[in-house]
């Protein structure tokens, strides 16, 4: 399936979200930043399945510099292992970036809550339930915000649906 013909799920609440929202949160700077040698070596071993070399590190960092924003981004709220605090994350299908718990991201979550027909501040499935005691695993919300940068729209969708849409990013970039 061609992601140029892929739309946001029609049954989820949809709201306007600027095409450059992820960039405003610093995601583009994050993914374009050169990897230190240790991280490049790990990338060679785990992803490329080859031995580290300085030329491979240069190639990896050159590729990172050419990063173009994909069509879809996913914005999620999660609770990390051994914690009871929410964290806010951006994902493009490959890279993850944690973002501030203030400002733009929280404003976007408020708009998503309102799009669901609920007043601001109302708990929604965009937030995982905080466990009574910290757990040894990640806790993810059942819903996520899926951002279509081509149409400057976002939708509140099931987490798995958002992940499925992100698979199409790599087909076209």
C-alpha cells in the first residue's frame, strides 16, 4: 500500500495539528544529531550486522544528517519501568524521543482530549493507568495521537493502529 493514499482512521476523533509539530518539539534536531562512536558501533553490530569501522560511522552520521520528516508521527504517553510518572514520547517508526511534560506536547494532548468530546484535564485512554506500585516493565497508553504531516491533521487512535501507519513511513523515505 502506498502511504500517499493512506488516510487517518475515519472513526477516531480528528483535530488540526501543524505539519511541523514534531520539528517544533525538537525531533528533527534529535534524529539529525551525530551518533557518538560507541552508539555507532552498537548500531553497526545490532542493525547493520557488521563490524564497526570509522567509515561506517561517518556513513551512519551522514545518513542521519539527510533525515527528512516522514508523513506520520505518533505521540504517546508511557510510564517507564520502576516509575509511577508519565513520560511523553514522539516516534516516527524508527526513532524515539522523550519530550517535555510542559508546553506544546501537553497542549496537543489537551486538544486531543477535547476532540474526544471531553473537557480539558479529563483522564482519557491517552494516559496509561498509574500502577499502585512501580512495575518492572513499560506501561503504554491504549491510545495514541497519530499525526499526518501531509494533511496537518491528527487523530486519536489505538496504539497498534498508529504503529501500523508508521510502517508506511519507511516505504517512502
